[in-house]
C-alpha cells in the first residue's frame, strides 16, 4: 500500500545556468539563496563544452565552496544542487549533481522530488546487469537514459522519463546541452529566467533575484526544455496532466520572496493567516508567530483579527532548521537552542501563537511550554495549514504515519498534548483559497499530506481523483 510505504525523502533545490562566463560562481549564489531547501550537501558541475568539472560535498553551501575555488572552474554552463534527505543516507556519493561518464559523453543530474517507482526500476536495472553506485533514486534515471548505449538526447531522455513515476524537477547537463524536465503533474516548482543572454533555471525564483536574473516563465508539467548554443527549445515528453503544485511549498518549504506558480509565497502565507483568523478567532491580547516560517501567517492573522502583532519569540539565527536534526531527542534540544521567548512582551498576556504547520508536534509543544514559563497567561495555538495526516511521497520529508501527530490523534488531543489553551487548524478549503482565489485552480494544488488524496501513485490505476 502506498500509504504504508516510506519513500526516499528529498526536499532539494536545483539551479542551472547556460551561457555565462561566471557560471560556477552564479550557481553558488543561486544555491545559497535556496539553502533552506537542503542543508546536508551541495554541489556544482560546470561544463566548458568539452568536459564536466564537479565540486560537491556534505554540509552547507558555504562549507562546500570556498570563493577561491571558482577560478578553477572554467566553463559557461553549470548545474547545482542543495540536498536534504533522510533516506539514501548522508553519504558523499548521494550528494548531487550526480555525474556519469561514458567513453563518448558525460552527464550531470540534479533532481528535486521523489521517483516513487525507483525501487522497482532499480530491481529491473540490476536484473539486466546494471550496477548502481548510490542509494539515490536519481541514479535510476541516469541508467534509464543510457540504456542500450543510447546517446544522451531528447529521445533517450523522453523514453527514460516515460518510465518513471513520481514528482520531479530535473536538470541534466551534458558537455554541450542542458535539459530541464518537470513531471506531468508539476508537483515541484521549476522556473526559467534570463540574465542578459544567459538562461537560468531554478527551483525557486528567489535564486533569480539573488543573481539579478529576471523571471521568464515556469516550466510546464510534462515539459522537456533543451538549452544549447542554438537557443532554447521545448517539447512534451508526456501529456500535460493537471498541475498538482505542492501546497507545502506555500505553507513552509519555499522562501517568502519566491513566487511559486506565479503566486508570491509571503502573500499566500499572509492570506492563510487571514483565513485562519476568520475560521478560528480568539479573544486574546496579541498575535505572535514562530520565526521564521510562521511570521507571514501571523501578520495576516493579526491584520484580519485586529489584534496587535508582537514579537514574542526570538530566533537565534545561527542555528540551522530544527528538522535537519535526525532524532527526536536532538530535535527537542534544537528547539531549545533555537528559540527564546520575549519575557517582557508575553508575561501576563493572552497569546495567539501562529505556527505554519505541525508535523510531529515537537516544536509546538516546546514553544507553548516556553511561553507559559515566560509568564503568558493563555496560549492559543492556531495552525496556518490543515492537519498533516498522511506521508508525502513527492519529495518532502513527512516521515511515516506513525510520526505524524495528526495521523494518530484528534485535534483536541493534540491541544492537550502540547499544553495549549486551545488549538485550531486552517481548513483545506481555507488553505486553497489563501493560495489562489480562483476555485477552478484549486484542483491544481496537491494536498495529499492533508487529505490522503494522492494524485500520483506507482500504480496509475490507484490514482485518486480530486474531489473538493
Ligand atoms: P514538528 O511538528 O515539531 O515536527 O515541527 C513542525 C515545524 O517544522 C513546523 O512549524 C514547520 O515550520 C516545520 N516543518 C514543516 N514541514 C516540515 C517538514 N516536512 N519537515 C520538517 N519540518 C517541517
């Protein structure tokens, strides 16, 4: 059963640039702006038209690249990747872009998403004699492209893409071409930008702003883009399905200054807060948000409710996101290290505490406790997204159902468990309304982790049709 299977979880960022003499350096800056999408490893592969040069490693972008190294990268085309993963291991060979070389040509692959039939394909490839070097699902695509000694081109890439199922945004760099592909449901974001005469590709548009590039358009579901010195071309490797953009990109994953599917993330989060204020009002003294990802929703809640927005929690910005720490015990320590209450603001006050989402419930519990210890008289928790009850198989680390607190407990129980005076979540419809008003587009948003309606399944027969 799909719902019991634990997928390879990768929430990553990809970046590519074609036709700029500072390709490697710009890729570094682009990746830096998408660091929030993955902190376990980073890599850049550059092509000078003759060979692929790779530099990658475990750790943050800054740790992996030292400025001095860019002079060693010659080439005007590059792809880069930041990686977050829970499975596939924190090992160097899984850090992307993955590079494959044959006697005639090489290929670098950078992937955001999750191939859900990777295990099956891996078995088939191994039966046919392939030896896979990594535990990453991305390598499966490389083997499918190079099957039977095929050259790397639109035909072989199209054939390979048609064998994989899942959510993916791929960048492929060969010595003289760059390819970009988005799965037929377009679950993950991928955009095209321009920087002078150069083409830029990025998971998030904040990477364009970072390097002074302009947004051109989104890659379409089922589209294969080819960039070469002759320019850019587009083909369809699959029938364009209805877009199923991941709701969590808006709720939590993407940076507030990015536009996802042409909707600004901060604005969407603010509207989530406004919807929440309408759906779940509270008699309180102030609204506070959990930094950083909940600030936009808290501002929206405050604006719609007329309550003052206050800075009730401070984040130590020198500590990474809690969720990169693997064990529950470490996560709990992480929260303690990362957030501090502003005692002088919250003491004696009735607080509405906005969080963007609850996954395991660890963060909310610690924050409620922290606020109460700092003297808050009441803490009312309002979550700016619906309960996450189902694992994600499309590239977000949502773990197994066992670890999702809302999969196993009622909202009321969660409130008691985290010590809140009250708790309410945003409804699914409220979330969709906040992302986009136009109801005809609501079906184009994937809410599988909240509803269990999986738009893509390994067995296409099982595919669930959205009914809102
Ligand atoms: P917790 O409930 O303790 O697991 O943490 C929930 C917090 O982690 C939320 O407030 C989000 O800011 C953040 N978050 C949201 N989605 C994820 C995710 N897929 N993986 C890790 N953390 C997440």
